[in-house]
C-alpha cells in the first residue's frame, strides 16, 4: 500500500503546483483532486490545459490518481440521473486526458417513498453505464461508501451486486458504521470483493481500529493507495508530515 491524499479538506486551497510540491516534501505519492477546489482541474479545461496537467504530474513524484466528483445516481427522476451520468462521463474524459486512474462517485440517499430495491437498481444502472464508458477509456469508476442510508455496508454490497461491472468498484471510506462490536472485519469481508480505492481520515481517532483495517487490506492483497481525507488544518505542511509518520506506524505489521 502507498499513501496519498484527497484535496478535501487539507489541500483544498492549494493550486496544482503547490499540491505537488507539498506532497512531495511530505512523502505522499498520489492525490485525488476533489471537484470545486482551488486546483481548478475540471472538465471545462481545454486540450492544451489538460496536456499541461498531465505533463506536470508525470514530471513529479506524485501520481494523479483520480478525481473526486459529486456525481450521484439515487434520484427517482430519470432525467436527473442521466444528467449525473453525463457529468460523470465528462470527468472520465478528463481522467483519460490527464492520465488519472479513476473517478470517484457516490450514492447519497435513499429517497423517501421509493422502494430501496428501486433506488439500488437506479444507482446500479447509472454505475454500469458509466463503468462501460470508462472501460473504453481506461478509467475506473469508484463508488464511495457514502450517505446516511447508503453507507451501510450491506446496501453498498447490494449496489455492487446489481451493478455487476468489472470496471466499477468501491471506495472504502472509513466510516464509523463500518465498526461492528469494535471490529471492521465483518464489513470489510462483505465489501472486500469490490474494494479498489481507500479513503482514510483521522488516524489519531482511537474509536476506529486502524491497525486492523491496514492488516485486513494487506491480507487481502490490496496494493493500491490509501488517501488521507482529514479535516482542515491551520498548519497543513506540518499536519502532512505528522500524518505520514503516523500512517507509517499504523501500517507496520505487528
């Protein structure tokens, strides 16, 4: 496993050059650029700007891993879902042009008055269409374990079973509801077949079994990135150095 960062929230006010420089200095190896942040790498960029972004990351020690979108497919309105898929495809194109591995999307709700099975199928249909589009461009789709009702591991498992597409996986999000009787193993075992991306947050939080999570990831053969998605810091450079040191210790086999 390797350590990276999401621009949400510690890096949200940095441009691309600052992100690369500061992450290199702190020993981070990858970044997920979350939409709406100062980096400005968005689907509106033209071909020349996309080329410059790709070349800048290729010259660095930091991998442009992916894009953190807010695309979501739970709406009961078909037109709304299709618009979200359209935006997702724009991010897939951006990822392809800039050399990113994937894009993150999310479920965000179970609309009231709609049978859960219908919402799960709606989400799966959007994911499958986006996954097929991404497959043709070498870009993976990562569904974040997210949302008040949709972050329940069994719900995400149902979504993935309904999606049934090789190019669509899950983004483990290190949520409190992962924990069952002090352990994340039941939730991890349920979602393990689809985990392609991992967000981690406050490693100093004693309520989350970080060592167990890292052990489970290693034992499963996970060889990708774990991305810091922590709260904003008034001293971001110092925070990143501290986080790297703590991550290294947490990731040490006991």
